[in-house]
């Protein structure tokens, strides 16, 4: 989870640095969304893989549900 949050923070920081006039999170989100929409499937793959790994249940999570 920490890695995912660091990636988001890094992307937000890059957008702010490239666009110093931006003040609101909404504007940053719009730019990030535009960038995502313009990325190729290949460019998106590492991020989609990270999302799958982040959202995959761990073995301890599965054991908890099996026990309850």
C-alpha cells in the first residue's frame, strides 16, 4: 500500500511541478486523468499490474475469512 501511495504522491508532485499555477486537487486529478486516457495499453500495464497486486487478498486475509 505504501508503494501505491508513493506513486500517487510522485505523480501529483510531478504535475504540480510542471504546472505551478495549479492550486486545486481537482485540476491535478483532471490532468492525471487526461494523461491516463492518452496512454497506450503497454504504458498502462505496469500500473494495472500494481493495482492487481495491491488489491489481491493476502493469505492471512483468506485465512481470516475461512476461520469466521
